[in-house]
C-alpha cells in the first residue's frame, strides 16, 4: 500500500508539473487544432480520389485525424515525455540520486509519465477532438461499451509508448548523449504510429510489417476499436503483449546499465 501511494503521488506530481505550463498548453491546443483542420481537408481530398482507402470511409478518416491530434502529446508520439528528463539526468549524472531512492526506477518514471499523459489528454487533447466532432462528420460510437473498450486501449497505448521511450532513454547510459536518439524517436514515432497516414492504408509488405510493430498499438489500435473496425479483445492482446515485451526489455536493459553505470558530471 505504501508503494502504491508513492507512485500515485509521483503521477500526481507529473500531472501538476505539466498543468503549470498554461501558455504552452493553449499554444498546443491551437497548433493541434490547426494541423487537424489541414489534415482533415488533405484526407478528404485523398479519400475522394481513393474511396475506402485502408477500409475507412471519409467519416472514419476524419475521426482518425482528430484522434491522432488528441493523442499526439498524450502519447508523446515525437518524444518529449519522461524520457527527455531521464536522458538529461543520465547525461549529467543526476541519475545517481534516482538510483538511491527507495523506489523502482522504471515504475518511478512510468508513474510520472502517466501523470503527464493524463494532463496532456485533458488539457491538450480533448479540445481538438471535440472541435473536430462539432465541425466535421465523425464516426463516433453510441454504445458505452465501445467507449469503455476505447479507454482500455488508451491505457495500454500509454504503457507501450512509455516502454519504447524508456528503452531509448536507457541507451544514453552507453551513448552518453540523447540527441541522436531523440531524432530517431521523432522519425519513427511519426511514421510508424500512423500520424501521417493510417497504417491500414500502407500497401503490401510494408503495410503488413508496420501493423505488427509496437507503434501500431499507439494510434491504430485505439482508432480501430473506437470505430468498430477490430475486435477489442484482439486489440487488447496485441497492445498488452507489446507492453509486456517492451517493459521486460526495459527491465533487463536497466539492470545491465545500473550494474556497470558510470556517472557523468561528477
């Protein structure tokens, strides 16, 4: 119970920390809304030329756009979540303080990132999504069960997102700098998550590959569950499997790093 309260407090701290950046939140809402409008009209033109691309109709394509804008900051698709601070602490040597805490390193950073994600969802993600629902035709469910299943996919997507970024952050124990890793996170996050185009629309072998990678658990699975395009239990299994694999890999990598850690900056 004590550990549970500890990580809940860390999550609450992560929420409060991002809630203090009010100007940045307003700017983020505006940016996501503008980009959403641009992408919607781009998608509408594309779907006009290729109806039912990726198995979606136009309303589903529009829904996918606004869901992507809602989850962009929530899941730190291009990075910028807990991994950014963790990389810096490893680089400067402040990670030594984290290792002396009577808490699990991975769970500590996961809790903080969950708090960040929750704020970004409420503070930055909901408004663009509601804007899209008001001004554009969207394929939203009316059944409470579908919304509940969608909520589960969001939780699992958050775990997968953190697990990917945690592995990237731990690489700084060996690389000594996170700039290159951050660039890789940005490119892979945008391309493989389906932020630019739904993964269902990727052709041939490329499509088959990207749809089984862990990034598919972030936007594609929640979108398909929300719009009734896939079985929720299958989506849960896919997301949970990647979460277990990646968090387990992070645990192994963390163990290897802390056994032979060299603290920089003092």
